[in-house]
C-alpha cells in the first residue's frame, strides 16, 4: 500500500494581460504557471495547491479569463492534475472567478476552496488528507478566524508573515501565532514572492511547517528570478498524515539578467554579456551615455543570430541611479514602513528635498505619490519614465 502522497504547492501566478506594457509578458505568466505544473507532473504530482493570487486582479479582462484561465484549466485536465485554489489579495473578488470551478481529482482542473475543508484521498483504506484555507484577509481578521477555524492537515494561507519579511509590519502575523494551535501541520502560504521555509513547535510539541513557494513568474525586479515549486510529501504513520519531506523543484521562466553600469567599460562588458529574449534590469549612471541604445542593439544583433529564440524580444527595464536623498525616500516607501503616504510625504518632503531637487522634478514625484493611493509600483514606473526624459521604456 502506498503510504506517501506528493502534493505540489505554488502561489502567486498573477495571470494578466501584460506587464511593463508588453502583451508578451501576459503570455509569460500563463507559461510560468504551466511550466511549474509540468515540472510537478514530471515528479508524479497530481494534486497541486495554489495559495492565492492566481489572477493579478479582481477585474481580469476577458483575455485573462477566457484564454488564460480556461487554457490553464484545460492544461490541468490534460495533465490529470487537480489544482486547489484560494483567493489572494489581488484576486479576492466575490464571487471569485474560479468559484464555479469545482473539478474533481478524476477530471482534473481547478477547485476553488471557499473556506471549507477539502478531503483528498488517493490511497484506499487510509483516511484522506484534509486541506483548509481561507480567502485573503487582514491580519486581525486572520487572528479572529483562527479561533474557530477547522483543523486540517494543511492550511492554505495568503498573507505576509513577519518571519519571512524580516521585520514586524502592521498587517502581518507571525509563524508562532499560527502554531499557537495544533490545528495545522503544514501552512502552505502565498503572497511573498520568494521561497521561504520555517518550522515551529505547537503547544503539544508537534512540528508545524510554514512555507512560501514564491511566484511562478517574475512580478517585481527585486524578487528571486529562479523559480521553484514545492513538493510536500505527506506520509501516513499509522494514525495520521504528517509532513515527511519538502522539496523544491525548479522550472523554466523567461530568463532575467541584471546589470549595473557606471562606466563605459561596464557598458561594453554588458553589451558582450547581454542575452537576447530575457528581461534585462539595468541600473545606470546618467553620466554614461546611450546605455539603452547600445544594449538593445547588442541584444537584437544576438537575437538575429540565435533565430528561433522562443522568448522573443528582449525587455529592458532601465533605472537611472538615484542620489542619496532620492534613494532614501524611495527605500522608505518601498519598504512599506510608512503608515500613510500622505502623512509620510508631508513629514519628509522638507527633510529630503532641497530646492534644487524640487526644480529637478522631485516635487512632481512627491505629488504623484500623494495622488497614488497605495500602488507604489505604478508610481515608481512613472517616476523612472519621467527620469529618462521622455526616452521610451522598451
Ligand atoms: Mn498577494
């Protein structure tokens, strides 16, 4: 009798139409998710957990729903894989776009787990593995929910834990809090786009394992570009299912390169090393001229030589180096260490912005931030575009 069950775990697929203005990036996100599922299939995994943010937005366009979501579902069926999905903060629509999908292990496809306990069983005679989860909520709502939540072998969870972020923010809970109860043996989490793993003892001295698999395609430049999916091996010890092994399986996504260019020599080296068809992040000193033009033509030249490059066009993300004060402001904002942007900018604008800097456009950055609500990324993109003085980001 087989007493092990291998369960795949992914999160943060962020299926979308485009990224950085490129439609081809929309296709990449679907391909990233499929790439993860294929790697899991190769390892013999037929049950996959997706811990939130399958879709990038609560309001996906028809292209995402009709093409990507239904393609993904068909792909899962063809693979004989069932993917259990919970809602993340990005796709926490009510009802969720997947809520009508209640596929089964026999058909394969997508099963939307709506705050219930799912029982998965593939070995006759043994009890099933129980999986519960809840759609995204803030930290306090999670704490309240935990009091009355059902017990299960695996909890699917979508929120930051302070342990993985490295500091205690307002809307986070800790792994210790999750382990205050004996209800769960594994917390299969999503939301943070990097791989993370930790264990904690529960009150009755059992081990609770917490893990983030990371995203399935690069959402932000700062996240790891080598993507992996988790395989949770659950073993039946005669009376219950326990986690026996946690393995990471790598899978292919669009290649990522990063360059820092402060001299002509570094530009020459980067032109030699740049690979066509990837995403290339470039931080450059504004004193070095034609950085983008030179890199782009180097990549295009190589792309012509390597005809048939499956990732198509090279995508450049150009970011000029910032002055110390500019950097301090942006780091504070990106680090999320401000309660309210408006409050924060009011407080620091005079501290960080000299009159000269205001004239150089930082006042407009400030205004953009004040108007932006909480979507810092969009603001920073605009800022970088503006900084490039009308140069188009390709
Ligand atoms: Mn999220």
